[in-house]
């Protein structure tokens, strides 16, 4: 749940800054993060439902438990697909959107968004290969394909915490349009 909430939180926090570069792509980033959070929540709910079914199964001594087992298997399948789509494909879309915005704006060193822009197609291809049964979702190949996205998200987070955004006309706003009386007012 924390991961899903963090998806939405990071997008909402970054939106006011990156919308100055390209509002459409920034809105796409926020939308993709909300979609990712929604998919993660569906996976969580399916696992909680499995727990409930297990409790019902334990209390059904001598009753026909086949329907409960079938329902449990279906809920586990839903979780597996949400795990593939939510943390598998959607982060690739997020990396393309945010990587493009960060690369164009130069708010962080260009190498950081380049790692995300390179890693995004790898992650999407890996998830697609998993969907078509080329290799399992949790495998060495899928782990290798996730490394660039891990580096992208980690380095961006560390950079923003340690250094923050680079000074730029995008983050400074439009000082020329601000009346002189309001330019030096503390926020």
C-alpha cells in the first residue's frame, strides 16, 4: 500500500515543476502513476481476499471446499497479472514520461534521465516476454532488465534529496511576468 501511495505522491509533487516543460507529458506521467497505484491496489485486494478464503476454508470442516479453492486460484492469478502490469509495464511508461521531461528541462544531469529512457524499453520488453511465456516473471533475465529502471529511480531520488533541481528558468518561474512588488516576497 505504501508503494501505491508513493506512486501517486511522487507524481503529484513533481507535476508543478515538470508541467512547465510540457504539460501534456506531465499529465500523462501523473495519469500513469495513478494507473500504476490502482493496479497495485487491485493486487493487494486480491491477496486479502485469498486470506479471507483461507480462513473460510479452515472453518469449513467436511464441506465442499472446491469452489473456495477455485476462487482462491483465480484471485492468485489476478495478483500475478497485476504484479506483471503494475510494477512490470507501467514503470516503463512512467520512466519514458518523466525521463523525457527531466532530459528536456535539464533540471538534473542528463545522464540520469538517459538511464531511465534506456531502461524503460528494456523493462517493457521484459514484461512482454514474460506475458508470452518466454521466461518466468521472477527470473535472472527479468532482474537484469529491471536494473536500469532501479538505477534511474534510485539516482533521481538521491540526486533530488541531496542536490535538488538545478537552477533553471523552468523552476524559477517567469520572473519577468511577476510584478516587482511580488518578486522578493518569501513564499
